[in-house]
């Protein structure tokens, strides 16, 4: 007679144990389990580290100014784990557009150039045959490069190794 009562109490304790353990404290959750506030900035990638905003010094404009990219390798996303490198390709296109307007207002020239390897290296650019068929359109047409050179990956496509 006592055995079923003991088993019943043991089962009840086993069933209620997780509910009791789920409560951190009578005064609210323990600090370790408090949800962290995540600052959401318009157009900021989720999980990206805060970049330093604003110029570090005044920008000096000359008669000829150059914006240069290189070795993009099909990377349209920012580097969300590295501070100051969280901008994606859309942010860069906006930056270029702003710089072109500023150059026009100042009456100076702005040359936008890339020294090669726009594609080959990420799934976004390598998912087509040939590589970069879609991503090159994004890189070139949206940004409006004035000067493009080919990189080693494009040379390999043009001059296959025998």
C-alpha cells in the first residue's frame, strides 16, 4: 500500500521538477538569462558590429579624385563580424552616388575604378555559368564604374591553361 503512494509522489515530483527549475528567481530572471537589447539601425545588417560613423577628418578634394575597389570576388554582403567593414554592396552604391553628386557640385572629376576580380569566390557569383553572369550586372550597372581591369580569375577564363 505504501509503495504506490511513494511511486505516485516520485512521479509527481519528477513531473513538477522541470517547472520549478524553469523559474530563475522569485524576483525575475537571473542576469545571465536577460535578453540583450539589440540596436536596430535602418539598413544595418542584423548581427553587424557598429561601424564608426562620420569622417575621421575633412575630406580633401582635388581636381581629379579616385574611388578604387579591388578583389571583390563576388562579395555583396558586408563583413558583419568586423567593425567598420559592415557595409554591403547597396551601401557602397549609395556612397558612390553621394560622392559623384558632391564631385559634380564642386566641379571636380571623380574616377570610379576597379582593378579586377569582381567575381569568383562566393556562392552569389559562382552559382552561374559562367561565374559572375548575374553578379557582374549588379557590380557594373548599379555602380557605374568608369574603368575596369581584369584580374587573374578573368585571365584564367580568357586564357585557359592547357
